[in-house]
């Protein structure tokens, strides 16, 4: 009966060890060091050959029967030596055999289930029957106890939450294999689940993989030897056909071996993915019971988000690694990114520009395949088509909103996080496609802006450039390769990806061009690695699984692989994803500490500047300053409610009279004063007051109240508070005041109720006592004196300086003023002649004045005469009214007797009493409206405005300005970035 070598390897070593005591059996440790694996390396394992165990002098014995036969010839020595030490030796042999079993405590999740069922796969009973008649069987261990030991070992491996820290990524499984390190070898993105101590893995499926890799190496070497023989000399032309067939046969065998290797890897990866998903789901259930620790990639992504907010134009001092995806328009770069993210998340179009702004995608591992924006809490389930459609629509909306009017693309970054089982952890930035011509509908500077954005991202010395080239078009039409060559001439951080290889193979007459491209011989551009991928058949509705299946089928049947033009590690988006992740994390580990030191130096410089310029002020950033200003503004609004009623009424009454006094004098009092008797005067006054109250007065009063509230609010807002006053808030307070006043609407019903109150007040003619009579006379005198001063000022401007000003201040009159002065003198003579002048001159009077002036040599226009008369008569009327007020001071007694048997007429005093009382009642009513309703509504408006401004960061930037604000902002950002970088570095070192 034959047994596989792998299953009996331990048994044969144990038997031989008894007869070769001078040979120290080398223990195979499970926790062997795995060199970093990179998809840039060939699949050959020159550095990981299976070293055969040289036991005794027979290294080539592989079958158990042959080994047993050899040992039986030496049984005579064992019989003599085992009388005393047989028992001890058997026990020692058993212990040594047990020690060879590796400690799998930390790696149960890696080992397939069949390893734990060896006692089921190996029939130990048959082994025992084989050795029944042999005395040597006594030296063998008890196989029943071996099975019990395996069960006991399995039971000791208890799962726990520590598995979560051990399970990291699908790419970890590839770290089990040795790979030759060269200049292009890149560290794996994640190695915490493995112990790098130099031990090797050669059991179970892992051993099969190593053997398959050895076979691949042997086939490749054989293929190379045949190729060398074909080109060695012309003497072998006769055997050309047979050697060629042999070469093709070796190539096919090599491809089959590679595909077998790939299938085993995929099977292990699938098992690992399911295990990790279960662990993450188990941990996700307890997320509310304990604080979830952020993953490494999330910590790193937060740093990049802060930097993006810190400088939306991409701060060139930021040299943190990113994977920058660049390519010509419609080259398939977005499709490559979707394959890496394993979801079709980007807007789709046919030949048109879809990527209008940079999109930062943070890939990380999670139990569920979801996407979420940085500034949103909504999760999009990427396993549901309706969520995918909503996500694509949201991305398109955000892109269009970020584009300013008149532009086609925007430099503003859209930040998106994608989580899911088996995703490679990295940060990618999808840039707008490079174009060669600006088409209709695009802004004229679109091409230049795209070049500028691309260069800004690629000039970062630590940015990994993922250069996407369309394989279905002529390589000479590509623009992006020249651009990448300028940014990375040596190709030390560039990965070249050739897309649409299926179309290229079908359309190209010379497939060798594809080989030249992926070998870096067609372009002058250099790259770290070259890949060929297929991202679907061009159907926008095709799913990721269908695309992966199509890609696998294509490369399995492709002549490019069969003929050796492409290597297996250079194809499929899966290998590309692993390679990019490896390169990304290698770059992160090499540069992140240097970047942290740079931010530490920046922080020191900013803190020094603050201490020297603002030593006694706290470092308040823009948001903190806004909160402080907000509290001050709300306190000032509350101060409005503390204004005394007397102050409100005085202000309202004064402002209301200033607003309506002209109308009262010009449209009511002076026209009524032209009446010939008191009855006509009172009738005219009543009619005009009624018209005024119905149409204008209530509205004017509301305007005055609103302006008074605004003025008082502005006074409190701008009032200097001594040492506590901070002029940095002045612009913000003014904006809040203006916006609050703009939003405030006075109660519409207040005007109707105020009209009734004012009408009733004006209807009341009763003056109850002498004090009220004197107050009315005083009010009338003040009004008349004020109007008289205004009139005299107007006349002075008309006629120019008088003789005193001309003599003492060397002033002179203009020709027009001279004419006005002569006209005024002539009109004053006319006043002396008429005992009862009227407000308007008759035509014959105008003619008389004009002729008198012409006789003096002054030519004057009739209109000028009438205009001058208006001011002259007004002055005469006001002086006459003031004299009449003096007479009415003793008229209260006659008023009580209704001026019976008296020639004194004081109806003008009663008119101004009615107006004064109306002003007092209106001011009181408006004051109540202000304090009870409008101040509270204004306070509500102010709060709403402050809340709106708080949500609009652009408004804060516009209203809170100055070096002090900017310095505090920079300090906050730099400190936050430095702290998060330190947390990230600490987590990164722990993961190492």
C-alpha cells in the first residue's frame, strides 16, 4: 500500500532517527519567517526551494517500504541495544515526534479544516496491521494517542476577539511564500498575522503551493533552455519543428501549472475571506458594547481629509503618499478603480467627461460592502443596485456642485470611503481624464486646469502614480505617458496599467506591441511595474463578478500568456490591486515619520509667532471666535429688553415728529392759516388730518418704530466695551444686524390698530388744564422757531452774504445772488404795502415787481419772483405766528369760554395740542409693540441668522478675518494633523 510522501514524512523521520543518533533532526517550525511577497516578482521561487532533509546516508529514500527494509537489516543492532534503553528510547522518540507538531495557536484561521482531521484522513489502523509481524512496531508511537493529541490540540485553540487583530487582509495569505528580493520588491501592505522569524511553512495545502511554485520554476527554466537551444546555432535547423513543439508544450504545461497555482490561491483566499467576514460580523455585533478601535487606513484617511480641508488647492508641502490615478479620457481608469473597489460606484458615460473633480476613495476592510461620504452619515449598500445608482447620482451631483460657473472641472476633492470584506487597504485619488482638445461645451481653460490638477497631485514625491493606458488605441495617441514621464522620470513610483487588452489582442496586427508595452520598451516612460487588465466588455450594466469572470476566462485562453508575452503575475486586476497596495504601504512606512517631523517644525514656528504677537490672548480658531461673538451678540439683543419705557417713548416721539413735521406745516397748518375765520380754519384742519390719518400717518409711524429698533440694536452692537471690546467681531456683528433687520417683518395688523388710535387722538380737542395749554404753546413755538431758522437759512443762501460778511470776511455775491437780493428787497417793500398778504402773488403783482426791477436795470424771470416770494412770505408768516403765540399765552381763560366775547383766536394752539397728544399716544403704543413683540421677534431672527452663519463656513471666513484668525486656524490644523499622524505612526509600528 502506497502512502503520500507528505503524510508519512513525519513517520519515516521518526523511524530513521533511532538508527542515526549522530544526526540531529532539524525541527520544522511553523512560525517561519515569510519574506514579503510582491506581484512584481515572478512566480518562480528561487529563494524558496524545498530543502530535502538529509537524514543518515540515504537522502533519496522516499517510500516507506524501502526505508523499512533498510532498517530491518540493522535490527540486530537494535535488539542488542534496546534491552535496557528500549523503553526510554521509545518514550523519547514519541516526545520528539510530538514536538515536531507546530504550535498553531495563533494561526487556526489560516489552516484548512482537513488539517485538524488528520486522524480521519490517515487510517492508522492499517498502518498498525502493516507492522503487526515486525518487532519494530513496538518502537512506534500509539496512533490512538496521536489522534487524541490532535483533538486535544484542536480544543486548546480557542477563538476570541484577538482574532480580529490577527485577521487583516487577503493579501496576507501571499506572505506565506518566499520571494526573491530585488530592486523592485515591495513590502506587503499588512503582515501582523504572521511571525517573521525565518521559519517555513510546508504542510498541507501550503506545501502543495510551494511544490507547484517549484514546478513552475522548473518549467520556466526548461522553456528558457529550449529557447536558447533554438537560437544557439544554425546547425539545429533540422530539429527546429520538433524543438518548437517541445517549447510550446512546455509553455502550455507552465500555464496549466500557473493556473492550478492561481486556483489554489483563490480557494484559500475565499476561505480566508469568509473567516474574516465572520470575525468582523461578530465584532460588529458588539460595537455598541465597546469602543471600536479605528483601523489603520481610516486613521491615515482622516489625516488626508484634514489636509484637504486645510488647503483645498492641494498644499505642495504635504508629501503624504496617495495613489494618484491618471490617464487619458475614456482610457478606463475609473473602471480600474471600480474593479479595485469591487463595486461600480462612479457615474458612467460614453465618450463624455464624467470625472469633473478629484475623488478620493479610501479602501478598507469591513464586514459589509458599503460606501459613505466624509461629510455624510448615510451608508450606501454596494450589494444593492438601487443604492449603487443613488451613490453614482450623488457623486455626479457633488461634482457638478463643486464646479464653479463658467468652468468644466473643479480642483475641490470629493472624499468617499468604501469598506468591504477582502478589500486592499489604500487611498486612491481619481483625477479628471487628460484631454488633448477642448470641445464645444467646455470652458476654454479646461485642458490647462486638468493638467494643473494632475501635476499638483503627481509632483508629490511620495505619490504613487497609477498610469492608465488604453490598449485598444494606438499608443502614440496617448498624452498621459509624457505627463507622467515629466513628473517621475526614473519611474520609481509609477505603475503602468494597460487596459482593454482583449480589444488590443483582437485588433492589433502585431501582438508583440503589447509585449513591448508591458516590458517598458515602447514608451520612453519608465515604471516600477507593468500590468495588463480587462475591465469588461464595455457594457455599463455589467456587474463586477461578471467582469472578473470574463477577465479570468480571457487570460486563461489568451495567446499572450500561452506564448509568454505576458507573465501570470502581470495580469488581472486582482494582482494589480495587491501590487498597488504593497507599494502604497511601503511608501507610507518610508515617508510618514519624515512628514510628521515636518509638521512638528511647522507647529513650532506658528506657536513662536503667536507668542510674540499675541502673548495675552488665547488661541481661538475661527469656530471658537464665532461662538464667542455669538454669545456677545445674543447678550446685546437681550439688552434691548432692558431699555426703559421712557427712553423708548422719547426717541419714538422725537423721530416721529421729525418725520411728519414738514407735512403738518406745509400741508395742514399753513394752508389752514390762510382761512378768513376760525370756522374755516378748523374745517380745513379736520379734513386734512382725516386724510393724513387714513393714508400716511400709521405707515409713517411703523417705519419710525422699525428704524428706532434698528438704531437701538445697532447702538448696542457697536457700543465700545472698553478693554473687553474686540474689533475683530465688528464685521460679523454688522452682517448679523443687517441680515436680521432684512428678515424682520413688522406685524401687519399693527398698522390697522394704530390708525384707529391715532384717529381718536386727533379728534380730541379738549385741553384740561393750563399746564397742557402752556405745553401746546411751547410745542408750537419750538416748531415755528425751527422753521423760521430753516427759512432764514434758505433766504441767506439765495441772496448771498450780508454786508458784515462782505466787509469782515471778504465774501462776495454771485450775479444770481445779486438778482435774488434785489428781488427780495422789492418783495419786502410789497409786504409793507399789503396789510394782509397772501401766500401766492397775483399776476399783476408779479408784473409790477418785474417792471420795478427792470427800471433798476435788473432783468428777472417771473418764476424767480414767485420762488423768492414763497420764502419771503414764509418768513413773514412764521414771525407773525410767533407773535400770535405770545398773545395766546393768556388765552387759556378764553379757551374755556370758547373765545366768546373775545377777539383772540388760538385755534393754532389747539391744533398743535391735538398733534402733540397724538404723538404721545402713538409713541406709547409703538413702545408697547416693540417691547412686547418686536424685540422678541428680532431676537429670534438674530438666533436664526447666527445658526445659518454657523453652518456656512465660507461666511465665517468672509466675516472673521485677519492674521490673528488665520494664525489660530493654522495652529489648530497643524496640531490636529500632527496628533493624528502620531496616532497613526504608533498603530503602524504596532502592526509591524
